[in-house]
């Protein structure tokens, strides 16, 4: 049996999470361990408004987990989370073994400030007038030939 590491992102029902945060979040660990998996990291990521309603919910609490489990058990694990009332959406991604330690340590740090800064920079670029963008491009590449 091959043990692989997966990144799991769960969206919980925000109302249920607000009432029983330990029970709802603990459900992730309980289900993973029930199928013989090991939780490397499990933590709250954020609560946000959803881009579109999911099962009638407009807000969701995002939970990030890194887990090691037999690859043959992922299908059963997926089915169990589909049956959960507190999980409104989830996704599992296989993690390259060379990146496991780095990703877990980054997630353990807790904040994704770099990503937030990138979003802010992108919004500034969107708000920048088109004439300014064209002037900057023409200054960078005045003769049309790339160096």
C-alpha cells in the first residue's frame, strides 16, 4: 500500500462551525484517522463570502489540512466527506513528496501575507489607467526588440 501526502481544503458550514468549532474541525481528523490516515497539519484558514451559493450557503469557513493516507483509501475518504453535513465542499490534491516539508511548514506559519500582497498589487494594476500602462510598456521596449 502506497502512502501519499495530500492537501485537503474543506469549506465548512459557517453556522455550524460558529456553534461547535471543535466538533466540526475535529471531524476532519476523526474521519482521516478512521481510514488509517495521519494528519500532518490541520488548521483554520479563513471565513469568507462564497463566490456563489453552495447548498444554500453564502458564507463558508475554510479549513486546511495536510494528511498522509493510503492512496487506495482516498475514494472512501471522499465518500465520507460527501456524507458530512458540516462540510459543504472539499478538495484533495496530491502533494509531490519533495514539497511536503516546505508546504507543511508554510501552512504551520499560519498567514499567507505574500498572497495577500500579490492580490493588492494586482488590484492596483487593474485600477491603473490604460494610458499609464502603455507609456510604461513603450519605455521598456522602445524599439520593439527584446534584449
